[in-house]
């Protein structure tokens, strides 16, 4: 391609990691990423060209280029499931999921009735995401509408692509976080109308999980999902054995935990369900057919003793999935820690030999596959022409041990695995957000 106004473009030179449509890695040891600034009608900067530096440089002889020698330019990470109100309870000890909710989560979330508190946590939370190289996130707020306003306002100021929503929980919840059925649905609609598709923001209809929503609230959420079909849906399913048994008692007519959401009209494209550990193949096939996806949260599942996600069953049934930190049940904001925990689970989980997830496969499920799960393929999660220009610059020499190990890497997979095993926030040399236009339409 050629540029109509090459002076308006910006180039970024370094090693490049991107993926083809099948999730296979494409690596240029010396590559060039060409970024076009936003034009009228566009919300943010986009990728104009990408490929081998020597080839592309001849197309753009006057291009201003920022050079990162020895660094790897890669898609920004996508976190498919994370709770911003739980930032301050990360690492809190508990006997399991339900005691953890009772003793830590609900007390922490009560404080988000105060907008100033929510705003303070939102600022720290988003700064931490960016520090870890996460450029898109699907986020739980709390049952308080002001918690949603605080997070969206902070994300808008930073130009982030972020999806969140008010938690729906009208029963089996303590005072201070429990909402009222009809008001919760009115609040949800008002928030959708205020924030959905404003700049790079999106709204997620957010029942906490089936035990804390009455059938009436779930049905109302399903009606809103039908009325606003381009919104997202997020919730939890089949995380913990005690939780699964509780759902069976509360919803005896449902075939399974997932079926509770199916009956409510909440399993469709752009629906993301966290955990999905204790599903059967019928559930997994249902998610595939309905184009819903699992947010796999391995550090959280290990920390709370919830179980192992069955990667082999997901592959066998074609159930879509992507990776997620699930902070604060998850133990780190770092995508490297999440990918390493997923590798452990794949090795030690459900097959006798263990399922070895390839490093590039883990990376794909934290970027391009996660974007596909969100219905944002071609928008974020990959370095491809037309995509929004969110990317990270990684330093394989960020620590002495990492530098020693990556210098001996004999292949891309070996390099990526060294980054996964030994990497943390120090690897993130730079996080680039596709700067939005100040006059972009809402």
C-alpha cells in the first residue's frame, strides 16, 4: 500500500509479534508498524501497515520512525474478566470462593457507594492495567451505579477500550451491596444509554452469578440484552462445587448451571462467562453454538481451590475461550503470570499426560482470541491493518536472568516461553494506546 499523506503517519521499528486468522504467530525479527492518526469520523489511531522493515521502508521513505532495538512490539493484552473493586483485597486468604465473597468481597464493595472512593480506586486500577501492558479489559464494577460512572469516566480520560457494567444482585447478598430488582434494571438501562459506545467504551449487562439474582432479575437482564443486542454480557458460571450445588437447589428446573442463563436469554454472542470449570460437553457445545466464550482465570482458580479448567474439553467441543486475571481472586494483574498459571493447569489438569499449551497459543488467547470472544476481532488484539493502534513494547532483557535466558532462545516459541516464565511488569517497556480524537463522535 502507499500512503496519501506519509507525513501524517508514524512508524515504530523493532521485532514484531502478530498472528494470522488461525492464531498462528507471525514474527519479524526486524519489523515496522505504521500507524495512521485518527481522521474525521474515526475514534482513534489505527494501523496503516505492518511487516518487514526493509520492505516497508521503501514504501515510506519519509516516514518518521521510533526505533526500539532489541525490543519486541506485540498486541496489547486483553483481560477478559477482572473486578476493579477488588483491587485492594488481592491476596486476601480464605477457605474458598463463598467464604472469600462473604469475608472480603462484599465488605470491600460496600465502599463503592461513595463516588470519591470509586474514583480513587478506578484511577489506580487503570494505571495498573496499563503498567502491565493490558490495553482492553472486560471489568466488573459493583452494584452501585456510581462505581460504573467512576470507572467509565477514568477510562474515557485515558482513551482506553474498556467494557464494564453495574453488578445485578437482588438476593442472597448483604446490605450495602444488594440491589432492588426493578431499580437495578432501570439503573442498568440508564447506564447503557449514558455510556455504551461512547468513544471506546462499551456496556456489559452484569449479573454477579445466578445465586445472587432472582429469576425476575435474570429475566429482566435478558430482556435488556435483547433490547440492546450490541451490549456485552458477563457473569460467572460453574466455578466451585459448592456454588454449583447451590444453583441446583435454587433453579431445579434448569438442566445445568449454564442453562439458568440460557433460559434467561443471557447466552449469546458477546457473552463472556468466567471460569466454566465444572461444565459438561453439552454446556460447552451450547456456548460454541451460541457464540459465548469462557474467561479462563487460572490464578484465581488455583488460589481459591476451585478446580482446573479443562482445556482438552474446550478444544474437543470448540468452546471459545480467552485468558483473564480475575483480580482480586486472581493473584496478579500480570498477563505473564496468568499465562504461566494456564500452562501449569494445562499440564496438570484433566489428561493423564497433561495438555501442553504452546507459548504462542497462550499469547493468542490473551490477545487475538480474547478479542474474537468479545466480538472485536480486527479491532483490537492483533497487529493488523485497520485495527486500533494499541500495542506494547516488550524488553527481553528486562532482568539479568531474563536477558541471559532469552539470549539463548533458539526459536520464537522458546523466546515467548522465557518471557512467560520469567516475565513480569518490568518486561513492559512501553504501552501505547490508540489516542482518541478529542472531537470523535460518541
